[in-house]
C-alpha cells in the first residue's frame, strides 16, 4: 500500500538549485511518484556559519517503500550528489558547531501518520515546529496535515512561530 511521505530538501552549495532539482528527479525514480512540490525558499544557515544561504523545497511522495527503506534511499541519493557525512563531522568538530554546509540534505518530515523514534529515525521531523526554514515549504505541500504528535498543522505551527519571532 502506498504511503504519502513528506520530504524536505536543502542545499547551500554553490550549485544549490541544480542539486535540489537533481535530488527531486532522483527521488521520483528511487522513492516514488511526487504528488506535490513546494516553491523553493531561501534561508540562512541554522546553527552554524556559512558563506551561502540554503535553498529549501518540500515534496510529497507516494511511496511503496517502508520508512527505513525511504531513509536508506535518500541517504544513497545524498551520497550520489556529493554529501560526505565524515567530512561534515570533521568540519563540525573543527569549528565547534552543530551543523556544517552540505551539497544536499534530505529529511523525512512525515511518513503518513506513523511515528518513529529510535537511533536511526525520528519521524515526524523532531524540530519542525521550531524551524521556519522547514515549515515554509512544508506548508505548501502539507499545510493542513495534522502532526501526529503535536496535534497541530504545519500552517498553525508556522503562524505560532512567526507570532513568537516578531519584534
């Protein structure tokens, strides 16, 4: 049975738009049919310093894959497009920062209404309510989907976040 999977893609590489486009095309081949796609949004790096901002896009995929298989496939797509997690770890350690620049990042935001919380996988995406860069594109594709744990929609979360961050 097909499951609707919401994915968030991001890149702050000099070729960010192309990498996000390439990742989207490969997701359609490797994970499942894309049924909704957000606009592209730009955001500043979160939790670290970098020369460039990010391009973020959300997609909803109709997939026959289980959640762990989706994770395996998106990790392969990231590696194919140049993501090197060991190099990122070295950079984070050297800079003392929580995150580092990367050519492509793909996160599973929702896997239907299912939840996962173990060492390999946390779904829904655990920081969604706090991260405007994630919420904005997700609102485009799943704005009225009720978060299985928080019992709020991404649209409601974004409104709360915007309300709490205004001067």
